C-alpha cells in the first residue's frame, strides 16, 4: 500500500518528522502502521521499558572481531542472525552498522566499527546490510560522518578537508550505500564547522545525489540543534521525541523559514520508508533457532580471532598440566559498552571446562576464586603463582572491558590495567610457557609484556560464543585465520596525535589521508602488529603473480597460494597499490583488494582480484573529481601491509589531453 502525503494534516506531517517516543515513529493518528527502531550492531538491543534494560538475545561478535575475519560472508551471517531476533521481537529497523573510520586507537567506540581502512570497512558493512535486509528488516548505516572519537562528540567539529573526507571518511559509506540500506543516520558532530544534520552538501549533494542513496536520513539521537535547518538539509526524521521539537517546527513554518513543499518532500521520504517496511514484511521468515544463532556466533568468533604470537609452536596446546587464570577465565567480556551492548542469557562455561574435553589427555585446571576473578588482587595473585609455577603451560585471560571501551568516552591509554600487566609479568617469572588470551575491542599496547609471553591470541570482543571459540582455537580444533583490521602501534606515543582531542570547538584532522597503516607505513614507523597481520597453524607460500590488463585502469590479478603445512587453513591475501610518483602526497600504499581462501594441507589455489579506476585515483580538489595521474603504479600482494610477498609494476597511460602537466623528471 502506498501512503499519500495529501491525506495528512499539517500537524500529522510535522509529527511524522519527529519521533513519537524514544524508538517509534508517529502513526499520524492511526493512519500509518507502527514502526520500531532498535539498536544492535552486535545483537538486537531492544529496550522495552524505562529501565534501560534490553531483552535477552544472542550476543554476536562485535564488528571489530567481524572485521578481523576479512570475510564479508561472516558479516552477512551476523546480519541474518540478528535479523531473526528482530523479527521475533517486532523490530523494523536495526540501528547498525557503524562504519566510522578508526582514526585513533583511543576512540571509545572503535569496537563498534570495522577498520582504519575504508575499503575493508565498506566491504564488511555492505555485506552486513545485505544480511539483515535479506530478511525484511531495515538497517541504519551510521554515523554519517567523521565521528571518529567520543570526546565532545556532540559539539566539536571534525575539521576535515574535502580530499581527506573523500578518500578516508566517506568511501565506506559510499560502498555500503550500494546495499541500499533503509536509512542512514547522521552523526552528532559538525563537519568543517557545519552540523551533520544541517550539512546539505553532505546529506543531499554527496549522499543522495552522488552516492545515490534514496532512503530515509535519520538523526543520531538528539543530534539536531535546529529542526528546520535539518529539513532544509534533507534530513527526514529527527529522533527521539522531544517535547519542543513540534512547536519549533510549527513556528519555523509559520515564520516562513520552511515551506510546505520542503515539509512534503521529507514527509514523502518517511512515507516511502514506511511503505518499504510494509511491503518487505513477507520476507520476515525466521530460519534459525536460539541454538543455531548461538552456533553462528561461535562460527564468526572462530574466524575473527587473531593469533598474534606463537613462539616455539606452543599453540595448539599439547598434553600436560594446563592452568587457566586471569580476569576473564570464568566470566569473559562479550562486548563493548553503550548502545551496542547486547544482553544475553546464554550461560557461558569457564574456559577450562570447555578446554578439557578438547584435549582429553591434558589435565586442565583453573582459578575458581570468584573474588580474584572479578578483581584480581594481591591475595589472589599470590595464591595463583603456586599453580602457575607448577603447570606445563599457563593460559592467562586478560583484557579491557565495557567499562574501558564504551560509547560516550574515549580511552585514556592503550595499556591494560596495571594489575593485569603486573600479573602477566609476574606469571612469566614463574613459568616460561605463558599463553595470553586478549579480550579487547581495539588495539592494546602490549609493550610491557609481549616479549615475556610465548603466545597471544586476540579473542577480541566476540559475543556469547567467545569461550567456545577460544577453546576451539587453543586446542587446535579450529585453525586461526583472523587478521588485524587495525594497526597495533608500539604505544600511544607512536600514533599521529597521542592525546590531542581538539580544543572544544574543533578537532583538526591535520594528518589528512595518513590514517592507520597509511601513516605508519608512509613514515616508516615500527609497529607492534601491522594492519592485515595474523598467524595461522598453517604456513603459506605465494607465487606466480600475473597482471592482465583489461583497459588502461582495469586490471585482473592472478596469483597462487600454497598451503605448505600439514594442516588445512585459511589465508587472507591482500592487494595494495602504490603510486610511485605523484604531484600530491599519497600514502605509501593503500588496500585495494583482498580475498580469504581456504586451502587444504599441501594444496595450491589461484586467487583472482580486480583493480579499477578508483584503485589508482586520488580525489583532486581543483578538479572536484577522482583523478588518475599517468605513470607507474606498484601492485603489492602480501599477507599484511608490512609483509609484501609478490610485486610488479604497471604503467597507466591515459589520454594525454585529459592529463595535467607533471614535473618532468628529466629536468630534475
Ligand atoms: C548512538 C547511536 C544509537 C542511538 C540510539 C546514540 O547515542 O550514537 O549509535 O543508535 O544513540 O541508541
């Protein structure tokens, strides 16, 4: 059924542009169906009463873990799984995914975002949207845009130049919009001095006209300082309900600040959105049970966990006495804090209980003292060293947690708490075989202890299936295949801006396009673990790079990867492009393609990846478009941004008449 704007009174129209309550839209006096929006990037978060308590659902791995799978199919599976919880609970739109770029590892919400790289973030978000929407539930791509820290997120302007926006902060939205999300949510912050909700250039010219988004633009919750200015910028829906919003809009109309045509345009957009929800309801068929949703959570967690260190092949765990300890060995963290935290009633078993049957000939014991588990104190620590010193291998479960990584504030350090750091260091004095399992939603500075331990498995924030996935990987039942979707710097001092988080009015994005590995690689800075890095129990050999030219800017790459080990495994091959000489500052290399392949022991597979115009282009401000400069480009194939295994060069020779003059190398 198509809803008609002319059947609504002015009052009903204005009510429709503002929320009815915290989560629902107006029904225009019963003329329209109810629409319910709810949070839930990592599992539906439906709050039903004033208590702010969400109903229990399947808590899925956080986007930081999903991104580490480098497998868009896992993002899709997560979307499909969460959609079933939405259908069961009558939720029409899931307020996810967030694709903001991890500009600094200190951002409190990084666990909710995919990557420091827009290509990877866009690919994962697009698949997540496809997964949710295939089941007739809508999504909200957020937070548009340049919301890259929590500090002062409501007021402080992200002072970004256009080239940086186009190359770093917008492409993930541009890619994800191709999946046709029902809604896009604008961010709180102003961008270059103009609030996102009032930024007509971004909302209309870029998002709607250039990227082709034809859905509903909703505000972040209370992100609209002025309702009529937002309408002029083509923002459709202000959320949530605010008692003054209706009065202000009415006054603006009466004073002539907005016309009825402008109001009708936005109302039509809301009606089309409601119509889309209604007409896709037939797709809402639940295909999972609570049990299979949980299995999906475990499956995704297994693929996203990333092995960061494995000296002497200590993992997978062997027989002998294995002792499990640390803050998270019994009650692990399952996700970051804030509007993304899903509530689960799944009873998570202690890690040791799950591990024992997987290594039947080992003797797995664990710390059981409840006090020490939640609050590792000196007494608890003294008690445990005896067990630590007598074990053959010690597994320490440490990490951050939702109180550290949360919406609403940034982290102040990348280090673990002193208690946890001391615990690792002390334990390593008593036992040389320490395996650290790290529960964190974003980069951790491990410098005080990394050299003292033999292995580190990044468990991440991985939802209710986290301990099952950890036990499957530690025991070798699952071969780890995650790779980092963000760089782990040596310390916060090695990041581009250490602690500078703006002056309260604006934050200058002075590093421009040098974000994440683009910064570390261009400045040749040492890092703890590079972007794209992750170990496997298998070993792989890359060979035979062949580049087929399809046109001047379209290429097809083919190369071989051999699993040279005795165990089946998966490898994430990455393709980076380097502009050898440019008239503008370009990053040392940029990710332009990737592929995850399962390869059986001893088997060789051919990987094919395509490159196109955008793989070589930068955004030219004077030309106001993407522009490829003629010349040499290196094609770098590797297993991380720092481990290039194959490379070749191509020469792009576009029509000279459409090129701009470059410095003539011969005269230099
Ligand atoms: C967050 C959004 C969230 C909304 C509704 C805001 O504070 O930034 O991500 O969807 O609240 O809970």
